């Protein structure tokens, strides 16, 4: 459990939709920061367990959770999951009051972010796309990096609330900009992890003590977050550290779809996506992304 402290912020009525490995601790930080939190989860038992741990309340539908909330936060799996908790008679938008702000932390497409922003405007609501980086550890420790797209005023209103589970919350432009920035993030990670995988395997084949080598080169220009946090576990053949291969392939699929739309050439990203497909074929669907080394 995180021991972080929270900046003083007036208590707000908030909802949180989706209590997976990311959403559960994120919602917990909101409760610990003093906000009045109502949660919704597709599996009701998780919502009930969350309330036992943190207090607050749970609701049977997204609309019920969002009723009277000033801010509705969401973290679900993909575009379809997002639409299912936002739209329709039981969706969050149908329960939100005019002027309320919906903040979506799902890693989804820029297209769905723009679509839902347009729907929100018609209904007198605000929509911020706000995917996160930092993984499960970042969520538990309240140290996520949040990349946001949307209008400035609702972003500024939501930012102090989101800082309960974040170390940085930044607006990068209009609707969809947060999702596009997350795609840039995933492109960078894909290339770095592949390079680190090749380097570790090369060193092992050459007979080097790779734990020692990583200590040395980690003090120089080769240093990266992936090297610091995953290099030695890769050497130890351990791959149970959060963000799973299945989710990375989902994210890279979004990247490659967007690249086709905007005319970007991403040869390395496309190649690493196929390398992750090889890892899935090895049974590594739930291994973390550093498991790229397994295929070597």
C-alpha cells in the first residue's frame, strides 16, 4: 500500500468506473485524498470489496455511479469497453449532471476520444482523454504520468483531483491528444525493450555477467527506465511485473491503425508487434512486456 501524502484539495463528489489492476488503486487514492467516491465495476464483487477497503459507495450501473458526481473517472480495457460504460441508458453520460467532467484513463483510440467528446458537448458535459503511464506500480504508489486531451477549463478543474494518483497531469492539446501522446509513449517503449532484450541476450551468449554489465552501463548513455526496472529481472528470467503482452499488443494495434491514418512509417514498431505475437505463441500472453527476450 502506498504511503504517499496528498496535497490539500477540497473534497469533491467523484465516481470511478472500472476497478482492475489500475483502477482499484487509483480510486483508492481518491478516497484517501478525502473525496466522496462512488465506484462501479462490471463484476460487482470487486466494487463491494473496494468499499470494504476504502469506504464510499458502489453502484449497480455507470449511470447510477455518475449521478451527482462532479467528476467521473474511468479506466477500462478498450474502445468497446469504454463505449459500454459511457453510452446508453445505463451509461455514465445518462447519469451525469450538466457541467460535470468525464476523465477517461483507458488507453483507447484517438477516434473514440474525439467521438465521446462530441457526444459530451451535445449533452452539456465535458470529456477529457487521459491515458496513463507508469503501470500497476505507478497506480499503487500514486505516481502515474497522465497525458490529457480536451478543453482547457475542464482539464484545469480535473487536474487537482487526478493528482491524488499522479506525479504529473499534463494537457497536450485538444480531444484525442492524450491518446496520441500515449501512442508515442508505447512506440518508444517497444523499441527500447527490443534493444534491451537483444543486448542482454548478446551479453549472456558472450559469457558476461549481465547483472554487473547492466550496473555499469546503467550509469552511462544506455540508461533507461526499462534497464533500471526490468534489466536484471530479464537476466533472471522473471516476467511477472505488471503490464502484460496482451495489453501491449492491443496498444500497438492502436498505434499502427493511427499510423495508417496519418501516413506515418513505423517499421520498428510493426516488427516488435510481431515479436510480441511470437511471445504470445510461446504462451506468454500474461508475461510483462520485458518478455520479448524469451523469443531470442
